[in-house]
C-alpha cells in the first residue's frame, strides 16, 4: 500500500481535480486496487463521484468505527471512495487527545492496508494537526503549483514547514497546475521554478473550463475525454508519481 497525498496550503489550485483524475488512472492499471480518501471536509472529491458527505469523523478518530466500515463504491471498477465528513473540521481537537497521534493516519488506514495498492488522499487546504499527520505518514506528497508568484511562495512555505517538522522533503513532488500559456508570468515562473526545484514534474495542466465542468457531469475528466491532450498530461503526471514511488 502506497499513500499519495495531494496537498497544498491554499485552495483553488487544482488539488481535487488532480486527486480525482489520478485515482481514476491508477484504478485502470492491471491488477491495481485504489482507494480515494476524501479528507477535505468540503467534500469536492465525494461530490464528483455523486456521493453525499457523511458524518462519521468523530467515531473514526475515537475508534468506534474503522475506515473499512465507511468505504463505498465509486461507480468505477477497482476504485473505492472514503467519503468526506463534516466532522473532519474538528479532528484537530480529537487528535490532541490521542496517544501516538503522530502515527494516526497510518493506524487509520491499517484495516485496509492489504486491500489497496494505492490510497490517494484529497487533503484539506491548510496547515493543521491533521494535515501535518498526513504529510508525515504519506509515501509521496504531490503539490499542484499555479505558476504565479503567490503560489510559488505558498510552496516555499510548505517546504519550510517540512524542514521545521522533520518531514522528508524528498517525498514532495511539485507540478504545475492551472497553466495559461499566453501569460508571460506563467511561462517565466515555470522556468524559474524548474531551475530552482529540479524535482518538479515536467507537466503543466492547463486552465480550461472543461476541467471545471467535472462538477457538472460528476465524473473524472479523463473518463469523459480519455484520448485528448489534457488526458495525456494527467497520464504523464501519474507516470511521474509512479517513478517517484519506485
């Protein structure tokens, strides 16, 4: 089981679109079994799979239920979903009371560890005890970076946080999201960022309205448009993730 967390300190950077499309692509691999864990209380990933937000978060953290009790089918073969939960907003309060809270997420997913090859996590867009736990216990942290000055600054803040908390920065994998080719700032930022962070994936997912329409047709973009240029870019991104995982 490999845990891949799609994370950014701020929202609106293509985090959920990345999570949903990569989870779908991972599930298409021969023999692979995938769990998309929607740990963002906003529940956008759950919405894209036509699943309502549940309210079992306190029971999960307190130990009255396990993650396996709450997993549902996504509607796609080999891809299951742990739906979002309004109570995730309160998890920091629960984590403060737990012994061994630094390993909470590993324990959280342990009941299904042998069932899934990949667990792909849609993370809440903030720094909290929960997100810190996610970062520490993930095998890979995939970070969408919009090629703008403020988005790059946010990425650098994340790297500073990883250094301060002893999180292995080698497992952080940035890529470019919501790219607009006609903007000189975007092109310049990508060049400067790639020179500074050599591990950045050479993939830039463009900003197009059709990706936003995932919320209309409630399905992964790559399932609706499997052979176009954007689908190809998501496939290249998934290949880079697999290479990073080894």
